[in-house]
């Protein structure tokens, strides 16, 4: 039993570690060499940015296919893919309408409309859905029988650590940047991840944290 529980705690860390390695050995070197394409200027090389984004999404997409094949008819239920309940549907509707309203507003006032539309896809699917599925679905699936401190802290500390590169703005990760990240940003990201997970568990659906996550990230288009 202890050995089984040990593996259930190691697997989520390993799953997130693979995602970290993808960023560390593919995206970080491209950023250092100036080859990393910016979503903010997606219209300049739409095909290139799309393929780059798909590389981010391939890993969680592979996990989605793997879990769908393994869980089969239980996949939708165990991965919280349903949207049931009045308040859940109302909340999802409000979040969706807010995202669409933000999109329409930016399409009206921003010159680079292609980058706005691609950002909607990028932050909603390649980031929000991918991160929520990876950290708050797959990782917590292995930890579902553990007490809440373990179930919440392991996946969400991993979630926070996945943001070390973006916290450094994809530049050199110095000692000062690392210290600042650990003492401030890592804590806030862990708390945010725990709140996303709490929302998933209380609502019974992954779609509310996905939509909220998408709205928070996609709002960066206001700075374009």
C-alpha cells in the first residue's frame, strides 16, 4: 500500500517534470537565441506561431488521448468534463460572454486583429485548457484518494514551478530572479492553482477553471 501511494505521489511530479523539460530544452534555448515567436505579433508569422503553440499542446493532448483510452466511458466523469448544475452553467455563461466581449472590443480598437484572434485560441486552448487538464485533472486524478494538503499542494507547486521561464521573461535565470520567483511569484501561483482546483472540485467541472484561467490570461490583449 505504501509503495502504491508513493508511486501515486511521484507520477504527478514526473508528469509535470516532462512538461518542464519540454520548455527547458526546446522553448528556452529558442528564446535565448531570439528564435521564439511572440503571440503578441502572431500576424507576422501566423503559421510559425501556430506550429510553435502546437508543440506546447502536443504533450497535454497526448495525455488526453491516453486517459480517454484508459478510462473509456468513465473519462468524461472522472476528468470533470461535464457541466451540470444551474449556477455552474450560469457562471460558465458569464465567463464565456466576458471572453467574447473582450474579444469583440479588442477587434474594434486594436489594429492587429489577427493577433487578437490567435491570442484567443492560444490562451484559451493551448494555455488554459492544457494547464488545467495537466495540473488540475491528470495530476489530481492520481491523488484523489489523498488528504487535501497532498492533493492540493503537489500539483499546484508543480504548476507554479512551470512558470519560472515566463517569470524571467524567457531571459537569463539569474540568482536574483530565481530568489524573487521562489519568494513571491511561486507562492501566488500555487495559491491561484489551489483556488482553480477548489473551483473544479466544488463545481464538479473543469470548464469553470478553464474559462476563468482563459479570461485572466487572454486579458493581456488589452496591452497589445
